[in-house]
C-alpha cells in the first residue's frame, strides 16, 4: 500500500479491496496514482497538495480537488467523449477517483516532444473548448466554480501574472491589466490549465484532464494558454515547426468555427503565459538555453502584439 494514499482513503472512494497502487507524476499540484484491484480496469486517484512541487513557496487551497470533481461533471455532461468519468469523490479525504484512460491514449505533450505532431488534435481541442465556453455562458455554475477566483489568483493571476509583472517591470502595466481582466470577468466556465500536458490522445479518442483551476471567468485565458504552450513546442521542435504551426491554426480556426470568440488581446495573454514558462515561477524543462532565449524573445513579441499564429 502506498504511504501517500492510505487504505481508508481508497476504501472511501472505491470500496474494500486488495489494492495495487502505482504512483504517477501528478505534476506540481497533486498526488496522483493508478489504483488497481481484481476484476476491474482500475482508476486514477488524485489528491491536491497544499504546497506545490516547485522550488519556491507556492501554496493553494486543497479544496480545489472538489472543484475539479464539479468541473469533471460539468464538462463531462457537455462533451462526455472528451472528459474522463468521475467514479467517486470524498469531500472528507479531499480526494477523487476518475476513470482510467485506454492504454492507447498518451500524454499529448510527450507525444509531440517525441516527434509525433498531429495537427488534427488542435481542431478537436478547438471544438471542445468552444463548446465548453459557449454552453456555460448565462447559466448557473456549480458553487465552487462560480466562486473560483481565489484559486485563479493563487494558481494563475497572482502567481503567474503577478510574478511576471515583477520579473518584467517594463510590461507590468499591461500584465496587471490582463490580470485584472481575469479576476473581474464572469463570462463562462474556464478550464484554467488547457495545455498539451493535460490532453490524452490516441486511437480511442481525445481527453482533457486536470480541472482544478476551473472557474467562472475570461475564456481568453484558455485560448491563450494552449497557444502559449504550442508556441513553446514550435521552438523546441525545429524539425516539426510547420506541423506545430498548423496545429495552432487548426485550434484557433476550430474554436472560431464552433462559436468561440477570440479577443484582440489574446496575444498579450499568450505572451504572459509563455513568459512564465521560460522566465517565471513555473518553467518548462524541455528547452535548451538557446531555445529558452528564443522563447523569451517570442514572449516579448507577443506582449507587444505579434499574432499568436506561429510565423
């Protein structure tokens, strides 16, 4: 039995069984494990961390795991083919169990970094995101999502935008304005971490994962978040740059085609997020020093209004 997930936690979520627990990476924000037992396909169990796995101090409310459960149910009802099923939740243990993906579905980030770039995934994700945004406008949202601004501030507007405003003071007025937009907007349900690392793709389909930053807010953030990470991939994947560029184009075109509206300031948001990933609190680990320098230049170009489409 894993020391991270006590037997009582697993039993509350999944019943009494003889569990096999394999810890997964979980990123910086969660303890995550694949849990197996006889006669089933198993499940993924998650619990949020109070102190995120980063070198500096970065704390967030662990209640976000329950907001993630609410978001899985919300988005799963809208696009059930693109969201894992919520098996169970324990508000007492602050843990959730979700459906395990098919074996042929892989982390889209790692697939791209290994040289497998499939631009059609961009079109799928553009449709999914636009559908979420349009279907959650002008409706009552679950309480934890509607009241999610503290999580947004702790994990994004304060940590990311506030941090970059201090790191790059020449852009501080713009970044602070963008941060205020995120905190004030109430347009629709926003995923808050819509990036390749939270996408599983394969012959069985395409899933979006990790909904703990979901909140009621500005849809531009999700669009910019994906564009920022794809711009980074274009720098890292020199041999596949054109395919990554096509992926961005497909994503934006599909988003617009399915009634998503792309604001004029998407470039500024994209540049801010990209900057965080190369010079801020949450830096990617797959760029060389030279590529990191190019990413800094690109982030500043975007903050100055360059198009998000990869040139």
